[in-house]
């Protein structure tokens, strides 16, 4: 099941997305739900819209936090000159960094090198603390696609990553949340990132150093997870800089494709990418 958050000329609504099984030209439909399925019991209202007649929004605005995991793919750690950490390397992104499909990733005025990082994201469905790996599936609402946008130059100069990873527009999510997939099913999904149509990342969740149950167990050992919280599970190799005027698309097999344009802050005049990324997540 695909759960979308969308707008059709009024307040945001939630709905179930139905796509054509034959992959034809029809864009699909969205059937309206009576409320937020992460927060309350819902039912279909009977209303239905064509998918291309609505604006898809970020499928979830985390109620408290986005917990991201760095260096969870060995090849990505190696490409930036890092070792895989002995314990999970986690950091927070604020919910003000969240944008949806089609929304612009904005270069902050302080940065000259903003990079894409395509990731599988886990959406939490219930309050939980100290979750054992064997019960991780019980706390998952579903999965979506994420871009852990990073100001690589600020990451290097700041030492800590709040500004580099948490700037406004630095956490695109979407296009919807896919539910009812088993942990076994999501343990072998391809992740592909393109920049202006050119393939830049071509990885697979099977290459995660730590799988989703281990990540949930570790993160919930030190912080309570709430419904709507999001975990970013790390990025495969191939990260790189993107510039204003370009478009980045991330496809996670079986989940969907998240596409965002890149724009400059209206008060800045130029942005240039460094030729080679350096040590980062």
C-alpha cells in the first residue's frame, strides 16, 4: 500500500495511491483518507482524484526528529577516505529540513558544495524504546525515499554536522510511504540516483553494514522513537555535488522515485562545486 500526503487546492490530506499495474500512461489515482494514518485510525472517504491533478507533499513531517546514519555502506565510507565506525554513527536532522517531491533544494548562502545522498528511509509507526532486533518490524509504519542533502564544505569546516546536514530543504522525502513490506523484502532493494538523468549512485540495501533491525535497536537504546519519526539508513557510494539548475532523482526499488530541482538562495549570486568530495558521512 502507498500512503501519500497531498494537496488539491486546500489543506493537506492523506490518501492511498493506486498505480496502473500495466505501467501504462495513466498516472494513477489517490483515494482520500479521513485523517493521518500514522496518528489515528482512518477510513476511505469515497473521494478520489487523478494523481496528476494533486500536488504530492512530503509524506510525513516528523513529529520530533529525523535520525540519520552515516557511513553505513562500506564502499561509501571508503570513497570519502573514512573507515566504517565501530558503532553506528548517528546524527539528527530537524523537521524544518523536510521538503516533498518537486520542492527545491536550496543552496545555503554559506556553502559552495552541496551534495546528494540517496537513501532508504524508515518511518516509525508507534512509540518505542529499547526495541530488540527481533521486534523491529513491529514499530515500522513503512518506507520512503530520502535525500540526505549535505553541504560538504560546511561539514568539513564545522566539525559537527548540524548546519551541513540540517539546513532548510536538506531532507527531501517522498513520493509516498510504502507499507506492508517485510524486513526481508527491503533488505535487497536497489538505490539509484541520477543527476540531470546521468546515473551517479547504483547501490543496494543488501550492502548496508548494519541492517534496519540493528539500526532501530541501536537508536531506540538511547532515544524514544515516536510515530512519524524517520530513520535515514545511509547512502551507497557515488555521492557528489549538485548545482543550481540541476535536478536530482532517487529511486528505491519497490518504493518510488523522489525528484527535486536544485536552486540558489535568491540572495546569492554564484555557487561552484569542488572537484573532489572529502571525508564525510
